C-alpha cells in the first residue's frame, strides 16, 4: 500500500515476510529531478515486488531516485545494490555504510561465531545461518556517499539536515526538516515496539549512546516523526519518555536477576521477560535467542560501565556478577 503522508511525501508499505517487525515504512520524497527514497526492505522477492509496485504507483523511475539508508540492518539496506545498479546515489552514515559492505563478506561474521561462545549460546545450538542479517545481507559491495551531522540534502522544497542518532546501530543517521518540523527517524524511535539495542563488540557503551541520542531529539520541534516501522508518531516526547523508562526497568530487572547469583549472558536473557509469543526460552526461535542475548549484553555492558556489575571472561565465556 502506498499513501501520501505529507505534502510530496509518500509511504510505501514493504512487507517483511516471517518477521515480527511485519513491514517496513519506505518513505519517498518527491523532488524536481530526483526523488529521495528512505530505506529499502530485505534483499528478497516479496520486498522487491512491494517497493517497485509502490514506486510505479508514484510514477517514479528508480533511475530518477537517490537512496538514503538510515542504518545497516538488512530490512533497511538489503536492496541497495538494485539502486546502485540503476545509477542512483546512495547516502549512508560512514560507520554503517562501511559495515554494510564489510557484512557482504564472510569475514565480518567470524565475530558472531565468537559471540555464540562468549554469550553461552552454544548450548542452544544457535548458528550464524539463522541470523536474518546474514541470510538477507547484500552479497556485493556498493558505493556510498557518506553523510554526517551538519550535512544537508535538498529535495524539492525540503531541506533535510542529517542527524546522528546512533545507538540502535553504530552509525544510524536520521533526517530533520526544521521548517516543517519533520523527522525521519529510522529505528531510533518506534511506536508500540521498542527498538532493539544490541551489543556491537568493542567497549563503547552503546545503550548510553542510544539514551543520549534519545535525549538529543527530545528537544527538537517535531510535528511528524516518521519511523521505519509501525505508526507515524505525533508526540515524540511521550514515546521517548516511555522508551527511557523501558530501559531503566530493564536495567533494574537485570540487577535483580544478578542478585540471585552469577550469570552468563544467555542465562540472564532466559530469565528476562520478553514480549514475544513463546512459552519459554526453549520455544524462542533461534534468531530471537540471539537478539535477546545481544540486548541483554548491551544492558549488562551499561551496568558494567556504570560500575554496578563485574565482568569476567573464563574459558572464552562471559560471566556477570553484582559488584
Ligand atoms: Zn533496525
């Protein structure tokens, strides 16, 4: 389905089959020579069909577009190669752009093999082949035009400012239109579902970064916040307050679980409450076990950096304790 959501701005629903996210909101801003497309959908037939049907309804040829990728996740970037082949300019933040190209190679995924062990997921027989990021990744590198905060993109009557909103991924970027108070937020702020905050390796406290970048856009004047999934948001401060509270509750829940004794990442994730239609941990699809463990790890790292928990690596496996 394609519908107009603002003057010269359209939303194409791209279905994400067998994915709890259900669908991706692809936004198209009609310009004079080039129209700007924001995000793509998976590199998978159903998504490609939906996107092209939408562009056709809008009478826009892919060769007359530019693509803006908010972040590296394959539901947002999976079709970048199709735009690349059509000669479209592709904007992305530098960190995520480089990671997208790196993820196209097998070597990127070696880190995840280590995570299976350090997170204690080997017990659940989780393998890399279940990871949607691996399954639906781009298979070839594309050329990006890297953008960062301070850069502007003019499309028709709109002037978009690139805003650094990393946290959900290491390099997510959004677009802010100050005059009309519009914000294209990728997966930074979503209504009715909470953006996954994952561990990305290294020592950056990614949850703290995410919370800081929520605080940053809290003060922006925004009339329409256009998220990449679910409903368009008219009261972003309400939703940001809810998201901040959610993560505070998560941190408290983890401290409480660690109060019962030392835990691996997997065991902690198993004891946490998740809003997923599964009876218990054994019933979790393998990909969801991975996301849950990675989300638990991002929160554990936040507690570690805050000096509240201890982290020990024993025989390649991580153990966390209350300090
Ligand atoms: Zn995402």
